[in-house]
């Protein structure tokens, strides 16, 4: 039985001061056993968030890192810095990083390898554009993203990777995929992992859905067989997130 994992991706929101305020509003009611709850905050907020979350079960992550160990990479953050600051998870390959910051499949693969090498737990994002959804070739595209990201990743590392299916057309648009549409792709991703590894790996790997998740649709989405939780953007910045993690 896979434990659900529900993560709030704060994106580029919240100063360290605002981080304290938001966490103080959310933490008691998000401090639950039933699901893994994760706050994925900007790198500058990790130290503050880690301090605020001390003594809770809520896990902490950040939204990006660079795959090299250290050195002359102005503006970048290493895995060691993130871990030392108190976060354990990292998002890799979010569509905003692929689209706005031009991260390609090769870089995403390097980041996935490096996250495992340096001890960060990755959340690997995939998902198609509206154009590919309408063309009908979205599964082929997602299979390509998964195959490329997992190149050189061992079975144990694959099991320890969270995958987030985030159709780009559903992100920040209020246009959620239906639970059937989300389930279809999450099942397909599991099938792809089975083909790349084996049934044990595909049974254990956790696959989230992301894209306009809110308190009204969480129960329906997370009730699906192959959807093991969510990656929540806008609604994770509000008290609504409490209702999402307590969706049952
Ligand atoms: P929204 O929940 O705001 O649509 O964002 C989804 C997302 O991109 C989470 O990573």
C-alpha cells in the first residue's frame, strides 16, 4: 500500500517573514500521520521553514538545485546546501523550469542522477502541453520524458523517486484534469516504469497529480487507484491546503 504524498509547491512566493506567518497558520492541522505532507519552498526560505517545522512530521523541500557538487556556478544552489539548510526533497523538471528556464531532458536527467547521488529525494515532473493533448500524442510524449529522466537510475533509486504528472494546460488555469484523465496518465506512467524496471518498482513508486488541485477536487483525484497524492500550487499558499491534506 503506497502512502499518499501531498506537497505544496509555493513557487516564487513568500519571503522569509511571510514563510513564518504561513507555516504558523498551517502547521498544526497539516501535522498528520495519514499522508506525507511536504512544503516545497523557495531556497531562501528553507532555513526559516525548517526552524518553524521543528517537532512536526511535515517534510520540507525546495524547487530547484544544480547537479554539480560545488564551484563556479553563480546563482545556483547545491544539494549539500539544501540538505544542510534542512530540506530533503527537491522538485526536478517542473514545466515552468522546462518552459521559462529552458531546462531540457538532458539536464533533468543529470539533476535526477545528482539528487540521488547527493541524498536529496526528487519529485520528477512530467506533463504535456494543450497542443499535444489535443493532437492525442500526449502519452508518447510523457513516455519520452520518463524514459529520458530515468536513464541511468537504478531500481532502488526509481522506487525512491516521486513522479508528478502535471499537464501544463491544468497548471494555474483553474482547469483541472478530470479524475479519469489524470488517472489514465498516472496509470500509463506506472506502466512505463514497469516496462523500464519491474512490477515491484511500479507498485512502489508514488505518482502525484498536479494542476489546479483544490479542496473541492482533492478527494476525487486522490481516490483514484494510481494517483498517490498531489503537487499543489496556488492552493498551498492558503488555509485551503489544510483541507487538501485532510481530504478524506
Ligand atoms: P496550480 O495548483 O496553481 O495549478 O499549480 C500546479 C503546479 O504547478 C504545482 O507544481
